[in-house]
């Protein structure tokens, strides 16, 4: 017997307004992102932005030039992404946000690479004509510039990539030379002799910015200087009961002053011993010591009281084996002249005692061995003591004891030919020789080793030395007519005050550096760079100052590049006919590359022919609205920020920037420094290949860039998950908006409260995100958007409104209002996200607004009506959501116990004792809000067994199953299912929806 045939059940899913979109759930960023790069290039996105921004105030992010000598790393990726987020967000805020990328192309790292290639081929650099060598450096830099350009573009960075600036471009070299000549003409440039940090390996002077401090093991010695002479100006200067005024007093006459140093090789350069009148000193006698001890019983030493015990311990004098004989006040020290400990080796000159502010009693002996040719403070103290030295008949000449190869010269008798460091930067034999000589002379009382932080060249990674050598300097404290008789230091400090620093502590950091820095050493003894374009008279040593000569140099550089300076006929070409070339020396040193990069503002921002879109910036302090930002790592307070400040202050009397933003460095996931040997390096190329650039961009924007950032596989995974949630929110909105009829709007006052709540949140976010972008607080932007899109929208609003959006009739005000709000939310969220997720926001935007020449990056932040703000409504819904949390918690337990499947199977009783929470629920469709088929709200505490949450007092929930039949279309459980005879399987709401759907789709309903 066969069963009777029945009509097939209707497929109600076809009548639902389910999300429809081609925006994929899986991003596939590594494949899709390059397509958008091609699109932006094809549509000339950067050019379009410039055209649209012509009448807007400018925001210029002047690019700190990366060095063109290798692939980018995670630190440079951080920097470029952060710059792009700032540029895109400033565009969205309504500025004409220009960005011209640039490169540093001169300097030692590139020159060193070419030399390495030479050595590998057995060639000698000195045998190669300098212009040929420079051309090889230029070619090397150009190759890496192209490589890095493509890597930066792959990060999604928008800019004028077809017209970048490079410091080796001929016009740039001309401007750099011209800026140097401005210093020369104003009298700020001079040739002098001072101790500078010197790289033995690279054979050139280094600036502080080219040095990094690494752990180093140094030899240490305690060395005794015999007292030669005691002179007191006035007897009444001596405190009674201390050292007597009698210069023949045996106690003091036989004593020795002890110094401590970590550079024994500088002892041949010693010319003084420094003390401090702020430190208490005493005369100490050794009473007992081991027989083989260097410090012998009966010997007396002058030491700082606070350090005496430490010194005697280092000298193996047992506890109780020394005694304090008397005070030695500063007035006595001022009258002492010492013998050099190596007097018998040819150092028979007098060694004065000098009062130095840099002397402390934190370590050592309280006295500082002073070698003016080997230390900045030593040099400054020696130069400041000229009158005293003359009065005592002491030769103030500073010796050149060490040459460019760190070999001790004839000015260091007994040690000539020994080396401080080898050609490879390893420890030489000079320390050993000096220590042996001091031991032989009986001048050593202790020795040891010290593991400490010591300056190393950041290129060769080898220790540097301080040595006195002729260099070119820019004076920090010389009043200049062109600066209104102010000094460069004064103008620079004023420029710091005029600048906005982000974060604010950057101001204190650079202020301290500029306030205390020595004169700027701008010369380097290399070949690849812009030369110091000055001529010096051979007899008078005067710098030639002639505007006509300067103009010829500048014009030649613009046409031929800086190679023009190195041609054989350069002197005659530039000097004649006004000057005799034979009478002048052409300087062959090249400029410090920090001067190059510090001059970039002169040809990027100020040259209307080079970059027309950036010229004529009228800054805020000049009465305009334009702003210039510099953005680099925090190490650039001593590097590019400072060199740019000094260069602009010296030639223009002001800072080159309005805003300076600094970020930290990148560490691995455990907070450790990355290194290839540790295997913890995260390469941006690898992250992009595996996950896409938008994941890197999200990591940058969401991190606290004011501190060091961490990145590793787990951190990347975390941000990939955050990205997935944001993308899914966009995808769901796009799917829902497929059913939106444009123009089918609901008046604001007719909207349900829930829609007006979301509009309120959009209005709140509008102000918060504008402020966060305006203050460069990208972390806050991501936090706000993530909280809104995953919290307010996905986890709450979308969840609540799915039923209305999928199942309500076409005519439903609730459904139409929801679509209208989602449209507003999508538009704003996509534009807000665009500076961070440049590729994903573009993909979502084009899915919603397809256009051949359209782009989310052409949009400014949309204005949001202020009447959307409704704090009272927001407070009411805050309370409603608190009660909802308790209901959700109770239903989660029911689902876990398998007493219900979906929340629509429930009809809980909600007991509310809190009067404010109870009042908030009045008039609210709370069942719809909690996504249940029914709900009962009762005033009161509720039964003891009810579900409660500690953090929501006064609310209790008793779960119970919903009564009635399950709607075949919406799955709501209701006793009203079947009340409409035309649609007996659904609720009345769904019946009305079907009736309207069938009327709009007659063919489908008939089938």
C-alpha cells in the first residue's frame, strides 16, 4: 500500500532577506592586495588626491630618508605604515596631505660596501679615480632605492613614488652645498681641532648619531701622580688644622694624587688632573700591605673621602691597613702642580690641578685624568683654563698622540708605533705597553677590567676612540648677524619650543641634547658625499666668502652633480677670474650625511620647481593653516630631528617642522632585541606573504607606538583574529545592504529606539575618531572601531536585528530603519577604517559603491548630524543591556545543559528589583532585544534558585520554554502560529511578510 502524495513543504528560506554579497569571508590578502596597488596606480590615486586637495590647507609629512643600502626591515615597515596612516587620516580630515618619499644616498655604509667589493676582487680603492668610485656608489644606491620603493609600496603606502627625492640627485646636491655655503657666509662654519669620536675601521670622524653603545671590556688602572709643587695664594685660605701652609711639609710633599681610567692608552696624552670643589678630599697613609703590593706601607695618597675605602680595596690594602692623615680642601688642590707618572720617559712637563664641574665621586677616586686630545670634557676644561696655564708657565698646546689608524705618534714617547685598536677594530697593544711602563715607574697602585657600555660605530660595530684631529665645525654659541645676533643654540632651542612634540616627552629629550651638545662636526674624511664646498687661503687660513664663487658651484652641481668638485680643474673653474686658484686650498672632506638629510627641507619643501605641491607652505605660526610633520623613531632626537633643526635654524632662523612625532623600536614577542643569531627576526616580507599587509598595518595602528612595540607569530595571530572580526562585520553589513532600496528612508523621529541608539553611537564616534586622528592617536582609533564593530554592532545590534532584517515584511518600518542605519554605519566605519586597513576598506567600499575611478581614500570623514546625539537614550539602553547580560547568561547555561537549542525556544521570567533598571525596560520589546520568543518582566527579587550575575545587582532570571508552535519561516515559538489561514505554518508577522513577498514575486509564488 502506497502513502498518499502530499504537496511539498514550501522553501521559506527563499523568502528571507538573507545577506547577499560577493565580499569573501576569507580575505586572501596576499593575492588581492597587489590588485589594489595596480588599481591605484592605474587611476593615479595620488594625483587625484592632489587635484582634489588644491584649495584645502596642507598637511605635509616630510619623509625622513631611509638609507638606500638593503631590504627594508620590520622597523622601517613600522615607520612607513605609521606615516601612511597619518597621511591618509589627515586627508580624511580635510587636509591636502602630501607625501613625497625620499632616500639618503650618500655616506659611509654605501662607500664601505663598494670597498668590500674591491677587496674581494683584490682592488685598492686608492688606485681608483675618485669620480669613478663615486659613480659606483651612485649606482649601488640607485639599485637599492628601486628595491625599497617596491617594498614600501607593497605595504600600501601612498605617495609620489614616481617623483621621490634622493640626496644624490644633482639638484639636491646643489642645494645641500648651497646650504653649507650659507653657514660659511654667515661665519658659523670654521675649521678647528677638537677631540672627536673616530672610527679606526672606517677612518673617519663620527657624529653622536652614528654611534651606538654596546657592552665592552676595558682595562682599568689606578695611577698615582706625584706632587711636584705646592703653592698657596694666601695663608688665610687654608682652614686651620688641615694641611699646613708650609710647602716643605713632608706629609703633603711626598703624597701622590690618584686617578682612575678605563683608557690607559690616553695617559701619554695627559696634561692635567681635575678635581671638584664640591667633593671632600683627604690625605691617606698606607700602614700595612702585602709585601708584593704596589701600594707600599708609608706611602700617602690624596683621595675623595667617599671613595678611599674602595680604592684601597682595589689596591689590596687590607681593612684597617690605611689611615686618614688630614683634610685636603679644594683651596689646597688648586695650588698643586703634579709630575706626570711617566716623567722619566720624556713626560717631564708640569701637570696642573684644575677645577672641573664634570668631576664626581660616584666612582673612581674623585679625580679625573685629563687628556685634552681624547675627551670632550677634558678638552673644554683645558681650553677654559688658558689664563691659569699661562700664569703657571704651562704649554697649552694639545698634542696629537694618536693618528687616524689609532697608532701612537711621536708625541707619545716610549709608545710610538703601538696601536689602540687594530685595523679590524680589535684591541691593540697600546694599553699593555702603557700599563707596563706605569708599573715599571711605580705609578700603578691597582688594575683590573670593567664590563661597561662603550661607544661603537653603528656600521662596523667596532669600538671608536676619541682623538684630536682637524675637522670642520658649525659653531653652536657664536652670535650671528643673520640670526639677529643670536646663537645657533638659542635659535634651535626656540624652535623646539615652537614645535608640537608627540609624545610630549620628546621635547624634553631633544632640549637636553641641543642645550648640551658641542659644536657640530660636519666633516668626514671619505669620498662618497657632498663635499665641503669652501676654499681656504693658503697663507691666512681664511675661508673665501664670495657669492659669485658660490653661485658657480651651485650651478655646476645642479647640472653635473657634486662630482664637479672633484674634477682636476675645479679650483680654476670656480675661482677664476676673481681669485688666484694657486692661492687657495680646495677642501676635500665631504659633509656628514646628517647635514645632507638635515637639508632635505630646503629642496623638498622650499623648492617650487622640484616639488610644486609642497612649496609655499604657510604654517600655523605664520598665520596659516598648513602644517609640516616629521615622523621617525625616537633615536632621531639625536639624529635627523636634530640635524634638520640645526640646519634650518642656522639658515632660516626657525625649525623646519611644526609637529614631530616619534615612535619606539620593534622587539620580538618576548620583548627581546631582534637578531639573526637568535632567530627571532620578523621580516615584513614574510608577514605580507603569509597574512597580508593589512595585518601589519593593523598591528602598527593598534600598538602604542610611543613605546617599543613587540611582534612575533602569536602577536600576528592575535591581530589576524581581530582583523577577521572587523572584516566579518563589514561583510555582514554589505550582505544586508544588498536588500536596501536607496531612498526608502525612515524619518529620524519615526525610527525605533534601537536604531536611534546606533545613530547616537555613530555621532559619539564621529567626534572621538576625529579627535583621535587629529592627535595621531591611532591606537585609540582602532580600539574605538573594534569596540563598536565587534561589540555594539556584531555582538549586539546585528544579533538583535537579524530577525527583523531577515523576516520582517518589505514595508516594515523597523526593517527599513535598520537598513538605513546599517548603511550609515557601513559608510562611516569603512571611511574611519580606511587609513588603517587601506586594502580591506577599499575592497569593501567598491563592493558597495562600484566605480572605475572611485575609492574610499578619496572620501573625507562624513559629517554626522548633531541631533543624532541622545545621551538620555544611551543611558536607558546601557541599563537595558545590563539586564540583557543576565538573561543571556542564564540562556547560555540552558544551552550548555541542552535544555534548549536556540534562544528562540525560551521564554524566561526576568525579576528586576532595581527601580532604575526596571524603569529602563518600560516600553522596550525586551523579548526582541534578548532574541527570545517571549519574556516576562516582574518587579521583585525573584526566587532563590534564579540565575544572577554578581556584577548586575537586582536582576534574576528563571528560564522556561516558550509556548506554542515553531514558525516554519522565522523559527519563533508562538501560540499565534497558524492564525492566518493563508499561511498556516507561520506567525502573523511572517504571514504578512510572505503576502508582500508573493505580491512582489508573482512568478515565484505561483511556482
